[in-house]
C-alpha cells in the first residue's frame, strides 16, 4: 500500500466518522453505533471505499488506548474504594451471571471451553460512558439509581479488564487449570495494584513539575500521551492487554491536579483516533453473516442470557434504596467495552466470523435498547415520586446539616424543591457535602422544579453574591441548573467546548459577577454606587446574563428569557435588557477625549434617564476589565456628572 492509498483511507474514515457522529446526535442514538454503521457502509460490505489494513489497525489500536485512558481519567481510585455495598453487589452479579450464561450458550452450541469462556467474558461488560451519557441526557445523574449503576459499571470494567487478560492468557497458553488461572489473576492483580499505587504517587508530582516548567503549549498533553503509551507497553511486557495499561494510566492521571487540562487537551486527539477503532469494526464486518441462521440463533441466545443476567444483577443491591428495574436497565449497554472484547477475540483468533458477528449483534442491540427502556422506566418512577404525600416541614426547615453533610430533614412538596436546591447550594458553597436523600430527590426531575417563586429568586441572588465553583458544580451535577436555568447550563457547556479555556475552574466561575462583588467590597466609589441602588440584584443578574450570552451572542434575548423565567416582572426585564445592551456605554464614553464635555454628558443623561441606571452601568463598566488610575478617575467623574444631570 502506497502513501496515497493510506491517506485516502484515512480521509474516508475520518469524514465518515464525523458524518456518522452528526447523524447519530440528531437521531439520538449512541455515537459508537453510528460509527460502526458508517464503517459497514464505507467498507467491503456496501460501498467498498476502504478495506481492512495494517494502518487502520494501528490507528484503531491507538484509539482504543485513548478510549481506555479516558475511562480511567473519569474514575477516581478513592471512588473505586467507596462505590458502596450496593454498587459492588450489583457489579459482581453483573459480571458473574452474564459470564455463566454466555459460557453455557457457547457450550450448548458446541464450542470449546476456551471460546465459551470468552463469550461469557464479553457479555460481562457494562459501558460506563454510555450509561453515564444516558443518565446525563435524562438529567438524572444524581439519582440513587444512577450512582448505583455507575459504581457497578466501574466494578464491571475493572473486573472485565482482569477477566479479559485472564481469558486471553488462558486461550494463548491452552490451559484452563485452576493453578494457571490463579497465576494469571495474581499477575493481573499485582500489575494493577503496583501500577496504580506507583502511578498514583509519582504521577501527580511529576505532572505538577511538567506544568510548572514547560514552556511549549503542547508539552503537557504530549507527556501525558507518552505516559499512557509507557503504561500500555509495561502491560504488554507483563503479558497483559495494552488497554489495561492505558486504563491504569488514566487512574493515575485522575489524581493529578492537571487532570481536567489533560482531558481537555487530549480530547481532540481522541476525536481523531477513537472513531477509527469503531469504524474499523464496521469495516471488518461481513454484513451477510448477520443473516446466517446460526449467527442469529447464537446471537438470540446470547442476548437472552445477557439481558437477564444484567437485569437480575440489580437485586445485588440488597437493602439499598432505588428502583431495581432502573438499575438493571442501566446495566444493559455493553457499548465500547463489549466491542473491545469482541475485537480482541477476533484479532487473537479466539472468535471466528460467525461468533464475532453474533457477539457484535448482541452489543449493538443492548446498546440501542437500553436508552429508550431506561427513559420509560425513569419517567414512571418520577411520576410515582411526584405522587408521594409530602411531610410537614420540620421546625428547623427542610434541610439539616450534620457533620458537614447537608441533607433533607423530611420529604418536601415538589413546589419547594427549587428553593431547597438553591438553599442547599448555599450550604455546599460553605463547604458542606450533599447527602444521599438530597441528591436522590433532586435527581428526580419534576414539572415544578422549574417554577420560580420569589423565595427561589431571592436564593439565587444570594448565590450570585456569595457563590463559587462548588455552588454551580452542585447545581449542574444534580440537573437543577439545566432544568431551571438552561441559559447558564448552555454557557457552561459552551465553555467546556472552548479549547482556549485552559484553567478548568473557569468553566464554573462567573468572573463578571465576581468582579462586581469584589469592586463593591474594595472600592469606596463602587460601594457608594451600590448603596444608591434600589435593586442591586439586577446588576448581578445583568452580569450573569452577559456571561451566559457569550461574546458571539446577543445579550438582550438572553436577558429577557432569563428574567422572564425568574418571574421578576416586565419592569425588571426591561431594566436588565437595557443594562446588558449598554453595559460598556459609560466605560467607552469615559475613554473618549470628549467624554467629559457637557454635550457628551447631556447625551448620556438623555439616554439613561435614571440615576439608578447610571450607577448600575458604572458597576458593570468597572467589572468589564481592569482600568488604570486615570481611566478609573475619568469613569467616576463621568458617572457623577451624568447622575447630577438626571437627578
């Protein structure tokens, strides 16, 4: 294959991957499914634009290493140790039951023990990424079921990687003796323990050193990728799958202060290489094999035992709260993890074409069936929750704080949920941690948790004045931000996608709002301006609107949408809309040579009309950016002149 052919293959694969991702997002199916289908279309089965090749295989291997790195980065070693008894019970059953079922199906269809064992291992997987995506789309990440499922999926993934290593070694060695299994498990466990401990201890200080002394913009991400490849190579030396090393590298990096920056800067690399892996799966598929009677029979049997095993695993959460059907359905998607198992089985010669096709069908079907079924069950659970008779409010209110944990003291009515969420956010701002009951209740959306009351609006204004990153992270994680303040949720999502925001904490900081508060505290003239305001909260709200709108959007529609949502009335809506449109008016005028002339002052007075508007524009103008002493003096003088004119 010459260079031109290689470049053409890569061109076809990348274009097909992005088209597939766009289509999948619009029709609301998992992106990985769209990419596999795209691979089938451009591959030999349909258009024959590209075929399997060593180049695509290597790029796909790099993609799957990056994928497992991302999975590891999204986890926390402490979180792995504290997923809870319910998650561990569900995770263990979610591995054992499908694995036994898959082994039984393989033996029933006449396969040898090694192949049957691999089929069972492939059914044990649960996709953390897909499961999290489904709950996130449903705004239910903080529900007790979501946290149980995600914890169990973590257990499944860790056990799955060990099982993958064990099964591949057993097949390679041609032995299934208990002594051999114990030795392989010991090597795998030893590798995981040693590398996690060493990586967790050496990784964070090493990457702090790199960030401190690196001068090139790409040094940190290049070192992080090299770190991952080194762990993958060490895993290969230990006769383990390279993806195990990539996963461990992700766990080590997840404890680093640079975790979010590494995630952000590696994301574009993942966008290029991870789809190659999934398209490669589609390219290697013989679509005609799906219509083979034996393939359909094996796939049906594997699907039945795979689904039943995951649904029954929900009863591993003995004595824990939460809907068992939601937990079981959340465990269904095999997603990218199941695909990795199937592809490794094909590459190592463990699976033949029909078995690979059957396993692929199972992975695709469980990945597609889980989201709609989970949505329907969650909506039913939410409807049942809404019908629960609320308790009477305790004397000390709906919330209590014990040992640094803020939690519900009783079952509140739905009409109070938004106010309670904002009050709890205030406690979280001060360092409290949210309790289980609070997270579970806020994680169950209702029609009334988007209804703003004067009490809820007052809580919001207090958060604007005193909140921090913890405030908005709590509201985002519980889904309250997206349900009750979608304008802000969109702003946060836009920031996360902005490659130029290097400091991760800035994603959940509203700097303009903070600047208004800091100026009032630090500057006597700003304090005097604040004291002249009858409605100082509208200045903070205007600053929030400016940040929510972003640089490329018109602030006025956002202002009218947000103020209308809060129910503050037409007068407040008009005021905020005018403030965001004219936010830089006084600042710009003070910067002109003729800004302090009588004509300029009279024009500004005619435009602003009210002293409160002038004081508000002064505070916004001051917050828009640093001014040197001369510029600040001119702004203060202009403000005083315009106020004197309109009064």
